[in-house]
C-alpha cells in the first residue's frame, strides 16, 4: 500500500489577496471589516488588520531593550472572510475570467475588475 503523506499537494486557488477589503463572517470578530495585510495560500489563511489579536511575550533585545507583551494580528482561515466591494457597498465573490491569454479577477455581481 502506497503512503501518500510525502506528496506535496497543490493548494486550492485563493480568491482573496493582499490589499483586499474583507468582512469576517464567523467567529469572535464577526462583522468586522478590514484590509488583508498578508495571505498564506499554502495554508489557506489570511491576516486581516484589527482582527484576531494575540499577545506575544518578547524577551529584551537590542532593537527592543524593554521587552514585554506585544499584541499583533494572527492568521484566520480564508473561509471565515468574504470579499467586500467598495463601489457596491456590499459583499461579493471574486471569480476569474479569461481575457486573451491572461486571467483577471472580477466581481461576480457586477463584472467589474477587482
């Protein structure tokens, strides 16, 4: 029997990218709107500003001689956020359309390029 644990799976395409405005749809921060600061396609996670804060204990270093407790955003799963369209003022989904030999992301409701 072959063991498939060593195979590297190709991650599913993420339709949310860095710089997008999203709304959290589940969890402690439900209803919060924020900008995506960073995305991790391999683990299907995104960091949204002002969402999912954690407290990290840092030891004193030359850059931070005081040390102490730092609050920073932690990644959340991409399924817990939905894209927000600024022009419409409501949530939407992103789909990929082929134009010639390239793919572009467009708003599913209006067809405008994101």
